[in-house]
């Protein structure tokens, strides 16, 4: 008679032994090292520029850093008064604002239109995002030549606006498609049953639900337009935007004033991003509060 093999039981109440950091596989350290190198390569040049912008008058374009002062920021203010840095900054802000408004409106309209299938919707979709494939510089040259053939002068609020929309609209539409997935059609049907018109349904039901996503689309449009260079180079005409002004400053004798300008421009970008994220959080809290109040 053979003995039956014993079955080892596991006590579910017994706590599992936590894995110590020394038990991690070697692949974890390889991937962690690659990620650290990626972060260093991504943010290292930016941090170096920010640090070097706070040198004193003896400072140069490379390390070691000599002293600490706001001298180059003062020089930036002086050059802004004498040159076109302030004008380029204003044009970039105005152009980014126009691009943001148009991107949000058209992305919302496209998202609403593509909620239902229609004939040729696939062709329309690929035509909308097709400009992402074309190189930005080549697309800008084509738009500039098109305006020249039509006898229309290129300018930052005409040709440059169209060139940048070819870059921001596809991103806005793709983001809006993802946002539309959270919109339940039953909410609109309930509003119509209560006597709401299509305009009231859109204004009182659809827009409040999609508001955080619309802010995200606006953030995409603004940031992509604010620092766009390739599509603006051949379409801005004689008046530079801020990226073109920075590029023209590198063609002459470069000084740490350029680093100071980069620091100021980055601060403006972070302020805008912070305001947008704050608006998203505020809108999400309001939506959650309304849902809890209705329950």
C-alpha cells in the first residue's frame, strides 16, 4: 500500500513576506538607469539655462557660473525696450490665443459630429489628422508659397495662423474624441424629455460635462502654438513671433540675455499650465459636487 502524497496547506491568515529592495531583478536597475538618463537628457539642458541666466556681468554662456545677480534680466528689459522682443512676445500671446479659441471650437464641433457614423467619415478623419504626417517646415513653405501665388502678403494673423492650426487642430480633435467617451447620451435624452431645446442641452448638459476636456484641448492648442517654430518660419512675414525672435538672436552675438529670455518664457508657460490644471481640478470638483447633490 503506497502512501498518498501529502498536500501542503497555506494559511491565508499568515502575512506574506514583503519583497525587499535587494530581491528586485537586474532588469529593474537597467530600466531605472535608462529612465534616469532620459530625465537628465530632457531636463538637464533646461536647468543649465535657468542657472546660467542668473550670472553677473562676468558670466558667459557655459559653466563655471560666475557670481549671482539679475544683471542679464535687466539687460533683457533694456533690449526689450530698444528691440522687438516685447512685440514678438505680444504677437506670440495673441496668436496662441487665436489658435486656442479656434482649436477648441472646431475640436468640439468635430467631436459632436463624429458621435454618429456618416458616409465618408473615415476619409474626413484621416484628412483632419493627415497634417501630422507632413513635416512642419515643408508645410510652412507650402503655405507661404500658396499665399505668394495668390498675391496675399504673409502675416502672423493670417498665414501663420493657418499654418499653426494645421498642427493644433489634429491634436485637439484626437483629445476631444477621447473626452467624448465620457459623455452618456442618456443625459441628453433626459434633458430633451424635460423640454430642453438642443441649444439648452448643449449649453447646460454637454458643455459642463466636457468642460475639463475642453480646457485640456485649450492647453494643447496654446502650448503648441506658443513655441511653434517650423510652421511659422515661412509664414509669419516680416513680424517675428517669440520663437523666431529667439532664433534671430542666436544668429548674432549670443549672450546670457538669451538664457534670461528662455527663463522668463518658461515661467510664463508654467503659469499658463498651472492655471489650466487648476481650472480642470475646479471643474471636476464642481461636477462631482453636483453628482453627489443629485444623489
